[in-house]
C-alpha cells in the first residue's frame, strides 16, 4: 500500500505464509536462544556506547589541559600543505575509465584510517582538475556541506572539492591531529568560523588561524597511546556486535515446521 506514510494493513497480510516449529520444546529453545542473543547485543551496545563516551571525555580533558598549560601555535604551524581537491569533469570518461588514483568522497571518511576508495581517477583527470596527490599519513577532512568527517590516509589519494587534504610536518603525529580535530574544543572553533550560505563551508584560510597546543612528539604520544587502545577496544566491540547480530538471521533448517496461512481479514 502506497501513501504518504509507508505501512502495511491487515488485508495485505492475507495469503502470506509463515512457519513455526511443530514442537513446543523447539519453539522454547529458539525463543530462549534469541532472547539470550538479544540480551548480549543490548549489553554489548551499552558497553560500546560507554566506551565511546569515555574516549570523548578523555580526549576533551587532555586537549583542554594542553590548551591551558602549553604555549599555543596556529593550526597552520603543524602542516606542510593543506588544500581542497577537485572533481574532474564527469562528462569525460577518459578522466575516470581504468583510473588508478584513489578518489575520495565524503562517504569514504567513515573510519579512523582510510585504506581504500570506491572511486578512482586517471592521471589525465588529475592534471585537468584542481585535485592533487595527498600523501599517506595525511589528515583527510570534509570542510563543505558535511563538515567534520575525518580520517587518516594510509595511501596516497586525491579528493573531490569540499574535502581537505592536510599534509602534516614530520614532527606531528597524524593520530594526534585526528584526536585534536575530533575534540569538542576544535569542533567549537570550526563552528565559529563556518561560513553559512547556499552550502556551509569551512575555509582552510580561517581554519589555519585556530589556536592549537604546541606539544612535543613525546607528549603527543601520551595523548595518542591510550586513545589508540580505546579505539582498538571499540573496534573489537563493533566486530562482536556484528557477529551477534548475525545469529538473529540464522535459519533453523534442521527443524520441522508447520506452515500457516494468514486468511483474508487477518484471522
């Protein structure tokens, strides 16, 4: 049934088949098993959420402490080059066909580390656009429309417009900048300088002026190491959840079923 609000009514169920095990003991076993899985899923989701909150709190606490206790420099002082990419004309197949250069879009920035891309451009496409090769271990940050998606590239890439490639100085850990830019402090600073028009944008010329803590390589590691450990635990919980949720989709093929048909009128 199609309407303004998606849904299905009782009449549309008429004639549908559904199966349940003939044996009540088997029904109880399945119910208890799925109830146990649901309980484990809920507990894992709660632990995962608490771990993420702990990570956020620790990140903010450490960054705020660094801001208040260390000398401040500008964001521009920590990178070699920072620039948006560009999109080669999509009407010219030779810019994309059999391309070998990873071409990053916003939906590629879902994880902490960026190992691959779904799209590619050619050398010709690169040369005919404002896209550039961003080296590995750079920060990739969405600064247009969707603002704040962030990853660390683990391979040389190019990006479309609206995504910054930030090539860091050798003295700066990529993970340190990742956590810094993920902090509440940095997000507030970005919000303050966001240009609002047809499309929200944060320009690198304004971002470059944001004050950031000037900390040694060793002090950067003091922030990064515990947060990396938390990220590993978060990843472990997410994998566990994925496995648990697959149990709810398991077919019970070895059981004998009765087939029931829902009659007209929903009875």
